[in-house]
C-alpha cells in the first residue's frame, strides 16, 4: 500500500464507495487485490477514528434509528459454532440518522440483541448536546437501551408497523404486506407529526445501493467482520462528508455544522496520509 500513488489510492477508494467489490476494483484500477484490501483496512480505521472525534456535541433535534441486516462469512443457519465465535453469521448494522441534516452520527455492528442496543444507544447519547426526539421501530431491545442511555431526558416514540400475511409466491425476499402503523409514545412529549422512520429507511436503501457487501444472492459478502466494519466506516465517511444530498444541496456534515466544505476523495486519503491532505 505504501507504494501506491495518492491518485491511485483515491481511485481505489472511489470505486469502493460507489458499490464495487474488491475484485471489480482490482480490474478497474489495476491495483493488486491484497493492496486494495490493505488500503481498505487503513482507510476504514482512519475514517472510524476521525468520525468518532468529529461527531461530538451535535445539535440534532430529531433522530431516527433502525437496524440493517447482513451477514459475514455465511448466513446464521449455515454457520458453525466455531465460525460464530469468529464473528461469522448474521450481522446487524444499527444506524442513527438526524432527520433534518441527514447526518449519520453513529452506527454499531453486532447482533440484534439487547447488548448491541445498549452499546449503540449509549454511544448515540454521548454525541448529542441536548434533548432530542427519538423514533425507532417496535424492536423491544430499544426500550431498556434508551431508558438506560437517556433516562427521562428524551422525547421517545416507537413506530410499530403492522404486517399481514406474506406473499404466496416463490419470491425469496418479498416482504409481508404492511397493513398500517401504530405510533406509541414511550417517554417525554414527542411531536406526533415527526414520529416517523421514513428517513432512516431511505438511508438504509442508500447503504445497500452503495455498499457491495450488502447485495444479496452474490459472493460479494464480507468474509471477516473486521473488514465489514472498515467498509462501513468508509461508506459513512463518504456519505457524511463527500456526497451531496439532493434535497439539502450540501453534504450532511455541512448541514450539521461539522464541516464547512464538500470533501473530495483526496481528503479521505489524507486521513491516512497527512502529506496528501496538505497538498490538496
């Protein structure tokens, strides 16, 4: 990786964040497979550290949270106990989204249980400057996690969707029909009109469309949970700082006051190579 020129690093990173797999990135850029993998690790770690420091004392007003399913190595039913101990099997990405700025201030990779919810909510609470309105789906793990992380200092509501029978077809990933949704106030006084998970669900689509590791029925899934985390850190850094939001006409980081300009890919490269950042 040290021998890879700065412009080539930027080209590799650009391919990865635009939904290409490692192998297709190799074909497009001419870089070696191991070089691309090592660059992903380095830039993923740098993006994670940078965003962890940057997203503090955020003035968000309304937060939506959700979980995105994926898997590492193999799906849960096909994973041995030994592989599960190594992090393989079903893998959930917990994400938070600021409804106004579309910023993703934190995320967590793990199971869909109470332990993951506890870690995720405490991380989110530590990044906020004041009381917010929070909306989640009806997943029960949120209840205790939100209470222990925020106490009474939050306006929290759940949007519980009601599903009917699943479609009687051979379509493997067709969801059950949504018959409606029920809003439930859990604590505080959340604004009824803003009890919604629409923005975070749209953000989940963006994640699946722009991250090759989330495409189903392919062999592009992550083989190691560490690389899964590195790719997510890179994807969210690109989304927050580089990608112009069509509605906001600026990046989420700019809308949230975290950045004063649109980042280039070279700025992400600069996180692991300060000399590139100085020259940019």
